[in-house]
C-alpha cells in the first residue's frame, strides 16, 4: 500500500458496498485495501492487492485498514462499529447509526473514549442544493421557516418480499432505515433540533409495513410531516421536499436533490444571498417599493418579489458519487487534522434515530381513536 494514502476497508459488499468501492477508488487520498462479506462470491473479480475476508473481524485485524466503512443491514452496525472502534479504527457507518438511539449512544461513547473519527453517512448534507438552501434559510431570505413536508414515493422493485428491509428486527422499519436521511436533512437545514414526534403506518400484509407517516415539531416551532412509501413501480418513483416560510415557499425535488423551485418576497440582501448560494440559478426579480410586510408576529423589510429555480445538471448517479466522495474526504480531513469538525457527527445520527424511533413507536401503539358514525 502507498504509505501516503489512508487505507480503507469496507464491510458489506452488496450493491451499495460496491458503489462505495467504485466511487472512492478515484480519490487520491485513500486506497481501498480490503473488503468483507459473508458471501464469498462477492470478492471483486480483479482484486489485485485488495484483501477479501468472509469474517469482518479478520478485516479489522488488517493493519493497513485505518478507516472502516460499515455498509451492512442496520442491526449489525452496533457490534461491527464497536469491534472496529476497539481496534482503534476510524468508522463510517451507513445510515442509520443503529436501530435505537440507545445503541447509537453506545457507539458514540466508545468512539469518544477511543479517540477515533466516526461519522454516519448522511451524505445529503453535502448536496449543493441542500447546502445552498441551508444558507438561504439561516439567512432569513424568506423570513422564518414554518413548515416542512417530505413526500417520498419509493419503488418496491428494489425491496421485494423477503428482503431484509422488511425485517423489523434487522432494519428497524421504514422511518429508522430510510426516514433518518430526511429527519437529519430537516434538522441541518433548519438549524433546529426535533422536540416531539408521532406517527402512523399501514401494513400491506403481516410482513410488510410499507407506508409510514411521521409528524415532527422542531424546537423553533417548525412543524414537519414525512410520508414514506415503498410501493410504486420504479419509473414512477418520486421524492419532493416542501418548505414554507413567512414570505415564500421552496420545493426541492429528488431523494438526491437535483433541482429546486422557489418564490416569495425578500430584500436586496436576500437576492444577493440567493445568487451566492444556489447552483444553476435562474432568477426573476421584480423590484418593489420598500414595504414592511407582516406575517404572524413578524415584520420584514422587503423590496423584491422573486421567483426562480436551482439545478444540478449532472445525472443522479454522478451526483450520488460526488456526495459519498465528499463525505469520505470530510472523514480524511478529520483523520489528518484533529481540529477539523466533521459535517456529520454521531450525535447527528443519534438525533435522527431518536425521531424515527419515537414516530415508529407511536405508529405501532396506534394512538388514533375509531371514528363513530
């Protein structure tokens, strides 16, 4: 191995593990030196110096492995992460950090005690549209945020009956396995933590809880609603994320966001922030006479009515690759410089699971009352 590079080992060489291997292989800062999977057929065809292990513990014993990526089903994350940390390896954990906040806390405490770098793959934080909209929101371009609404109509084709995704013990359910991405995205963009959560669900059959809804109140009084279903044909899969403010609205499209549209009133400073923050910006600005605009208990000085779009012009799979590479480079920076602050820390992973866990428990406890006719 080139000593100038950081050695990476990947536990779990399914579709996502191979995707990580392919995308990270282009980075000059690291070298993929090892992988582990229980299925021996998943060893790469042209492994070269790459070491393959059926037992992940053997991968952890490889001294060339400095960063361990855990790309396995959620219930396996705790034992694998704790074992890696015990070996003083830095860890990247695929979302969710664990199937419960308590188990996530065990990982965080172990990582802190060992002094290793550890993160969760919330790669949406590295998306240019998400990054840009975070700046727009926190600068108050459209006033205070009041509402977020995630609508995820996912395909059932990649998770057929019998897939581990439907195993509640192994995956935790839709909100824990999948919804954490969007709970975290909301938390990061809003700059406010979730305070309360509830949920509802529908079971297709006794094995598949395929539609879930969560409602979340954030500490800044924003109300969030989240719909996740895994039932559509692949070609009809859609994801949209709506945000409402005192003086405007934003619609972000794609589970990996590729575009956004927005409208509202703002100031000239707000116009400048939009121009500085968003990729592929198309912006229409209509000058207004200065106005003190009222909304709820807030008053805003506005001078422009705006409407626009932002767009990332790359194909989704290329953007996906960009995000996981950015996430890895963030970890590399933290490994090389203890003062570097990770964009995603384990506390972020625990917060997202805590929301998902509370909403899932509420859905299963069925708090709704039957309506009398």
